[in-house]
C-alpha cells in the first residue's frame, strides 16, 4: 500500500522517546522528512543517534511547547530546514497522577499546561500554513484517560478530554480546507514512563516488577500492554493519503480494556 508520505515534512512533538520516537521511526521508514521536538536536549541527542542507527536522519529542535512563542519558533525553524509542515503528530506532555485528597487548583492548572496547552500551541503554530496551502494532517496522541475517569488521574484525564473536544472542533472547522485532525487514545503502552510507574508501585507494594506487570496485562482483554510501534502504525495511516476521508475520528487503542462506543 502506497501511503504517499515520501518527501512529506512531518513534525513530531515529544519525539525523543516513547510513542513519539516510535512515530519518528515509522514516518522516516515511509520516506518522510522528519523533525522531532523535545524540551530535553540530552533526550533529543539520544533519539537522533537511535534513529541514525536505524538508518534515518532527522531534524531536532529543543523547545518547551508549553510556551506558545517557543512552539512557534520551533515550527518556523523546522520549515526553514525542511520545508512547509505537512503533518503534525502531537505526542508531548504528560500530567502527573495525583490522589483526589491531594488535588489543588495548582495541580489542575499544571495538568492543563503539561498536556492541553502543549498540543494547542503546536497546532496553532502549524494550522495557518496548512489552511493557506489547503492541505495538512494533525494526529493528536491523547490517551484513554480522557474517556474514562480515573480517581488518580483526574487533572490529566480532564486535559485529555479537552483535547479530544478541541480536536473534533478543529476537524470540523477546517475540513473544508482539506486539513484533517484525528485522535489516537492509547491505553497502557510499554514505554519508559509506564515502566517507571510500575516499578514505583512494585516498590510501594513490596512486590516483584515482573509479577505486577503480568497482573496488569491479565486485566486487559487482549492479554498484554500495547507497544509504541503499534500506535505509530495507526498514526502513520491517519496522516497518510489512504485516510483522506478520515477526520474528527477518535481511535481507542487499549486492548478492549474499556468497551465504550465511539
């Protein structure tokens, strides 16, 4: 299947690790010209070396996307280096999990800054150009927590839910300009972040990490956690010409953990 991504300029936020890094590899393998953004320069250097080892050369930009000026500057730098941005994949930012008794207004605001506004700022930085060129695709990797309320993930879940609504609204607003906006909602996916969370829980409970991971996987109907490359494959498809009539879609990838419609 020809995805028609060869030569397309793809900007991936949070592209230095986890799902974002997997997306960078997947788009590069399709012949796209890839740029990755992260606020951590050390992580960026490691990611560039990792992708180079896979045979992919990528452009890297250090920026804190919570700052709209930095997001704008990063997008302009990418365009100066590679050309107009055809695809934006948002995979940056994550809200800290907090038990309900510990919630404060500052924690709620921090969650919105960490996830919601990083995505909004990145989209704002590329949308005008996409609309002007009458083409573009945005894939927001959000999270299943925006559809199912978790008591220890309420601020992050609220940010995710807001992103889902913003994505659907932008898809509706700009469909006539051939700019598509779609959402992927991964469930538990094997990344460094999940491993750290599992390790912290194992230490707290005094249990073996492998045992705890197996217990978690048993609770998922498909029988295992997701992989970053699986999410990346869906992102590549959604961004491609093969998904030209798909916009405003919300695709859940949680192994049927939460059997909800839509």
